[in-house]
């Protein structure tokens, strides 16, 4: 359906034979619109943990399912999406991907989530959701390893208001991520998410720490 190239490599949006819309980066499967439960859980886990989601930051636009789940909550005030690939934003804006961009509560910043989060004022957001890569152990971009480091997780914590949460998606269990989250937040809640992915049983994981 669409193909683009950036300094990070090739981005492909395709329609599979089973009818699913699929996103691949450098030939690696990233997500589709057939199995979206873990993206939706990423949103619901954050929404359930905060008293008032006045301002939420999402790292990674993807196919929009995390943002769409956030928007379903009438309490949501604003969601800021950090997406590094401008072509992905353009595809959604043109209708190739079902759009969440026409909701007045949504704004998109084209850039690296690390820079976007670092530039936030301290104690200014209620939740940060990171769904930027396949997790620390199956990276599409090696540079994204820094997202899962305790130093960046600590930056995320500094941007949270009292009672705020950081919620991180991973395609696999990661003891290192759990330990890093626990070192920054004092504890880490790990939620396994059984999924059916193109005929295979898999398990994704959601990691959460609160301020």
C-alpha cells in the first residue's frame, strides 16, 4: 500500500492476504490491525492507574490503537504522540491508516520520543506510554536500547505528576527491563498478554511503574 525510506531504513505498509493491515520496518513485523489487545491494554493499564488523565504522552503512533483506546475514555484531556517517522503520520493523515488525528485532544510531535519527553517540564504529565519498538530484546533500531535504560526511565519519572505512571510495551519478557523499572520506581508491575499472532500463540508484556 505504501513504502518509504528514512535514515533509519525502510517503512512498509501492506495489506496481507488475510486482509490485515500490517506495518513492517526494515523487513521486521512491527504490528497489524488483527491483534491489538496488547496495545489496548497499554492504554487501559495507564488509565486505570491514574486519577485524572489530563495529559498523556505516547511514544509511537503505530496504527493508532493505543491512542484510540485512550480516546475512548471521556476523562482524557490531551494526548501528545511522539512519532519519529513522518511518513507514518502522513499515511494516517491521508487515510491509508484509519486516523486518530482528527480528534481535538490529539497532537503529534514528529521526533524521537527521548527528545520529546526530555523537553517536557518536570511533573507535567499524568502518564507516559512507550510502544516505540519491539522491546529491549528484539530491537528494530539498535539506538532504541536507550529507551529501556534506567537513565531514560528516570527522566520519564521526573516528568510525571504525583500519582502518574509509566507504562512500557514489550514483545517478550525482559528481566533487565523489569529490574530497571523497579530501580527507578521502587516496584514494577508486569502483565503478560496472551495473543494469537498470524496463527501462533505468543505472549506480549506490559511493564508499569508509578510515581
